[in-house]
């Protein structure tokens, strides 16, 4: 592996030893080491890849599926250095069972940090509470961010460029900081590593029933929801939501879950609806490679209010009107469809008397009016179009509170 990483690893090892291998000291120590000799300025990525492909003398590689791919550049019994390529990936909202720092060696990302307040543990593997956005920022090439293990560092990354490449200096595992929860906004934290083999097999069998179009599918799921505990019931709801919605049976099954679990289930409908919206945006990211359009997706995925979205656009593009910038992206993302026009996951039908240009103009005019007036649906210009916009993944653009 590139000699830079050997030197970086030795520097971190020596300095950490001087701190008696304090886990509390490690994130800042790793950040300083990365900033003193930034990988973005000291490593030629193409040369590094060629060297890795041609030279057998490399650190022993792990079996991790994290990154696309992950390369181990330095490995010590107490910590290691990994290089993560991100081709199409964006991370879930998560916390870590390790500490250290990451450095953006190539590309750019939107980094979001969260608090999970009022948390209540239902089981050791699922918690309910309120996930609140604490900070969102644009990370450009050369930026280094510390990582603290446990619940004090809940974050996500939405990578804008292909590839984005990060260098991570991290411990193997910090005792007592797990589970490494993933967070489903706005109300659920769940352990993704939980090895519940029974639930996994049940999901697979439900997939079989869906594939063969089993007539008793809805009754089967409904019966499970009435009998299962909160954790397994939630996982079953999450897994079957798409199918139940397609069959028009989602609300009755969801109501049974709410009736069974009462107050504990109050945040579940909003969480599952938001999960579907975020999954939709993540899938669209695979089809969209323009970094500005990906930035737009990252904002509507992670920011709740229109004014905050516009403020972040102004930060990245200080010489442009944020509303005009949004309208430019909207115009670029509109596509003709059999029924009229589509904009990301929104579908818009128009009178047959309107030609295609008039349809484009009407849709853009409705978006402009909503952005400028901050209008709610009852006072919106062209209410039907506004309602379709507000029901799409773009709804944070039209939310002021």
C-alpha cells in the first residue's frame, strides 16, 4: 500500500500511545493527523489504485461490505485506516461503535447530524423517540470530520460525486457503545445487526407469498401483526408496506398495529411514511449523476423547511438566487410522460388542450408561486398541481413550519 498510509498509521500509533490509548482522545488525535498531511493533497488516487491492483504486498483485507469497495490501508491491533469508495451509495442515519475521523479525499458530500431526544428502549434492539436535525453542512474535498462512538454522534452522508472517496482512521470497536443503531426518522432507532433469524425467514416466506400472489396474503400479515411483539411487528410492517399499499390494504393493517401497541406506536405511521419517501429519493440517486441535482435530492431528503433549504443553497451558490436555482433544477428534471409530465416521483396530468410547452410553463409557474408565497394547499395557485407536489418527495420545499 502507498507509503503515505504507513506513515500516517505510525504517526497516529505513536501519538495515541502517548495518550495511553485513551478512546476519548482518539477522534481529535486522528483529525489532527489527517489535517496535518491531508490525503487529498498527498495521495494520487489513480496511482494508489494501480499500485493496489499490481502489488501483492498489501495489508490483510477484511470481508466488510461497507464502501464500494473498502480498502484497508493500515492495520494495527488497536485501530486501522480504511479507504472507502462511494460509487452510488448514501448512508443511512446511523451511529458508530467505533471512534476516529474521516477525510474526504475526493468528491463532495452533504453531512447531516442529529439528536435523538426523549428516547425509550422497547427492547435492546429498538427504541422510540424524536429524531431532530441538529446540523447540516456541505463537505468539500479536503474536509476532515471527527467521529465519536455512541449516541453523541448520529449522522448521515449523501455523496454528491461519483466516485466520492473517504479515508477513515478508526478504532476496531469501542466497548459499551453499541448497538450501532440505524435511525428511521422521525421516531424509530433500530439495531441493523440484530440476528433475528426467525424474522428474517418470515420475511422471506412473505416474499414467496407475494411472488405467487397468494390470496390470503393480507389476512396472513394482519394475523401476524395482531400476535407479534412491537419489534417483530414493526419489522413485518416495514417489510410488507409496499405490497399492502399496492393492494389497498395498508391502513387497516397499520390500524391493528396501533390498536395493539397504543401509545408506543404513535410515531410509527409517520416513520414508515418517511422511510418510503427516503427510500424513493435514495433510488432516484442511482439514476441521477449530476452533482447539483444530487445536492438538491440531499436537501429535500434531509432538511424539513423551505427556508433552510434555500439558506443552504445560498451557502453553496452565494451569487445565485436560491429560488431561481431551484427552478432551474426543476426545469432540468421535468420529463414528459404518457399522462402529462413527471418531476422525480411526482406525476402531473394536464388538460389535453395544453401543448407540452404550456404544461412545462404551468408546472414551473406553480412551483415558483409556492416557493415565493410559502402557500399552503388551500391558498395555492393551481391547487391540484400543488397537492401533487406536496405529496411527492419535494414536499419540504413547501413546508415553512
